[in-house]
C-alpha cells in the first residue's frame, strides 16, 4: 500500500523531467590553454548532406557565431580563408528530428529532438589541439513544453560549447 503513495510523486517527476531541454558534454581533451577574448577564430560547421542536417548546420553556425562574439569568448570570427589565431571545426554527428505532428499525435512517446556534435579547437599557428569534446543536446519530449523543438536542442549544444571554451 505504501508503494502506491509514491506513485504520484514518480509520475510528477517523470513529467517535469520531460519538460525541459538539456545537454551533456564529454571531453576527449580538456582545454590546454587560456583563450584571450581579443583573439580571432575561423568557424567551420560540417555534417552529412541530408536535409535535416543541413538545416541544423545553418542554425548551429549562426548561433555559434553570435555567441562566440556576444559572450566575449573571441574578439572576432573571421572567414575560413582569413588569418586567425584559432580554428574550430564543429562536426554534426547525429540529428534526430521529431516533427510537431508526431509530437502532437504521440506525445512524449515520440521522444525528443537530439543533436550530437564533435568540436575540435586548434591553435592556427602551431596546429596544436587546444580542446576536443563531444556535446549531445536534447529538446524536451513533452508536447506542451516550450522547449520541444530542434532549436532548443541547438541552443543547449551552443551553451555547452561556450561554457567549455571559457
């Protein structure tokens, strides 16, 4: 009988955990040197040629570009052919996109949007690795959550990348 008293608490915990986006980071090589916020960087975001990945690449590149500057991690993001202090490659490894139709029809069972990227930051002069890590971002899976779309997963991935570079 006491087990049934805890059932509402467990159901509430499951519902709340499905309502927010999240990201995790796993580091292959922690940052080896401090990055001056006056330094410059070239940014390259790559993926497979499928439609979902290409759409994610555009949004991810735009968000990263803005946050690298506005959060004061770098002083300048330059074109890939221009000289820079650092180069960063963000390779999109996995994209799992759940349509809003599936989310409405299937609810939480449809799952969450997922994005996994590999980040490689190098010193452009010495070509030495400065940091390497993977980030996995997930949107909320609850259909009524405001964080249930791919943009939420992208935002969480960008947050983790910026945090790792600080």
